C-alpha cells in the first residue's frame, strides 16, 4: 500500500469518516477511493481536495511531508514526561 493510501486510512479511522464520505468529498467514485485506500496510486489533486474538504491538520501535515519530503508529523505520542 502506498503512503497516501495509508494516510487516507489513518484519517478515516481518526475522524470516523467512511471511505464513501471521503469519495463524496473528493467527487470521485467509491470504487476509486477504495482502490486508493488499498494501495492504488493517488493523484495529487485528490489528496489535496480531501485535505481542503476535511480540514484535518494532521492529515495536511502528513500529506505535505509525503509530497514535499519534509519532516514527518509529530504528535507527541512518542514522548514521555520526565
């Protein structure tokens, strides 16, 4: 599975959004979204459309990191307080 497909799955689980809702937001078929979430190549415009529609900061940061090769998203889960 490609990285952007994993981002879709993570977004879907984190926000409780179904694949069909992501498909509707991006104006694509449910079959296409299912293919993307299961490893198909995701066109950049689809990833960006979902980013704008859903408004999830973590998804935006992870998508930007994947596309631009920047730093990954840090959510603090790996840090322990001392």
